[in-house]
C-alpha cells in the first residue's frame, strides 16, 4: 500500500500515516524498515507500507519513496587551480 506521512515523533516513538483511502494508520518506530526511521520532518512524504489488522490496524514495513526525499544541492567554489 501507499500513503502519506502525517507526523512522526522520534521521542515518543510513534506517528501516523494517511492511506490512499483516507484512513489514519498508527506506526511505531519498530514498524519502519531498518535505516528508514525519520530523523526530522517527514510530514507529506510518500511512504510504502503493509497494513496489519491484528488488534488495532497499524502499518509495518514502512519505507519512504526515494523521489520524495528532499535533497539540497550545494555549490562549491573552486579554490584556484586551472
């Protein structure tokens, strides 16, 4: 499935995802794939995940879509030379 991150608080260890159908799903820090836990702002980023309906519905296997991850270009000045 795909959806959009609503918010994630690393101190609390949880957050929410809005699915394409408009449902809010709970996600814990352990629900992210290794290396995918957000460090900073992630609101509005597209994520792929699996929905689990055991007990309360929640998301697991959460990964961010690579095209959505904001990148900042940095220009370097040349230092002399040819």
